[in-house]
C-alpha cells in the first residue's frame, strides 16, 4: 500500500523504459522546482527588481524612449497595453512575478506580433470590415490569465489555485509534463573556477527554464488571439462571453501540444497554432493520452508494489 500510494520518483523501483515516459529525473524535478519557486513569488509593489521588470515590459511593448517618461504609480498608457486600470500592479495579484516575466519574454522575443496584437485587441475588425467594441479585449489582463493556466497545467503551482477558466483539467497527464520537463535541461558546460562555474550554471539553468516556459506562453497567447479573431470573423457581434469560450478551449489545445512534443525542443510549441481544440480528433487524442499516461503510471506503481512484497 505504501508503494502504491507513494509519489513516483527516480527512486521508484520500475523498469527504466517505463519511468522514462512518466517519471521526471532528479535534474528535471530540480528545474520544475525552480519554476515552482518562481511561480510562488508575488508581485511586490515598491520592490525595485519588480518595478524594473514592469519598466522592461513597457519598454519592450512600446519603446525605450516612452519608458523614460513613464510616471511612477499610475499612468494611463498602461491601459493601452490591456491592463484593467492605469496601475498595472493590481492586475498581477493573480499571476505574480512569473506572469510579468512571461509577458516580458513575449514582447521582447516577438515584438512585431506583440505590436499587432495590441493594435487588434484595441480595435478588433469584425465581419464586414466594421469595428465593434464587443470584440475588443484586454490583452495584458488576458496574458496574466494565460500564465496562470500554464502554471496549473504544468503542475508548478505551489498551492491550489482557482482556474481562470471553467472545467479545466489540471494538471496535465504525467507524460505531457515529463515532455515539457525534458526541455528544461540546458546543454553544455560552464568554464572558470568551480565557484564561477557553479554560479554560471545556476544562472544558465534559470534562464533556460524561464525561456522555455516563456516560449510556450508566447505561443499560447498568439493562439488565443488568432482563435478570437477567427471567432469574431465567423460570428458578428461576438461578446466577452464568447471570449470566455475561446479561453476555455486553450488548455485543451495546450494539453494536446504537450502530449505531442517530440525531440524538436521548444520549436515543437509552434504546433499549437495548428491544433483545433474544438475538433473530435483533439478530444480523442487527449483522452487516449490521459489513458496511456495513467496506465504507465499504474504499471510503475505495480512494479514498486511487487518489489516491496518481494523484499518483505
């Protein structure tokens, strides 16, 4: 009973080929723990490093010149980025520092796409070429929700959290989370003295983890934006209730993307844009992936129970 109920780990007695699919290595667990620690850091108003990240986001989304004129505290230009008020700090209560860093990655790695999404989110053209405010949405606030969805889907939330969408199944299957964790391992070695090498390696590992998650986040935001634009084009007069339905389909597409990751690295996240979360095929593949992952986990536990019985 103890062996069956114990969390699966590298120490679990089971064939290596079984554990390679659903059990993270010690190194992968360490990288996931790094992201879990980061996800648990709340945004702290007045904290210099956190305020610098805010300025970094504004500079990437608008320009360095505009960032120099950014007022402390409230500034109406934050609302132009899609925050709920002129003070963006209140929006980060749900997503914390990690959501802000994800948004910085999106704006810096995909500047043209970010600029286009900002323009379209403020004045979404609907069918017939007319603009309808009902099709607008708050891009920055939505980004924070997407970050929360990813944290819950990957199981890196330190405490139970309320999902931004209804009916979201989280975390994703162990096999899908294992596929993501594989991408967090940096290649190569650092030079210098042992201490310098250790510090450089730690910094590099943290950077790789943030960039991999940032890449998945960016693809998810762009996917959501495109799907909302498509819905607005198909259905004139779409409302924020319809936007909620698009948000609900995002975790379905993310689960399918993670379940289908191969050896192509983070480039595999690009497949997200081609996934139709509403199709029966996606639903079937997700269900089969969950069954397969659960079966492999059960097989690992059965092996651990057998080892415990044989050893007693």
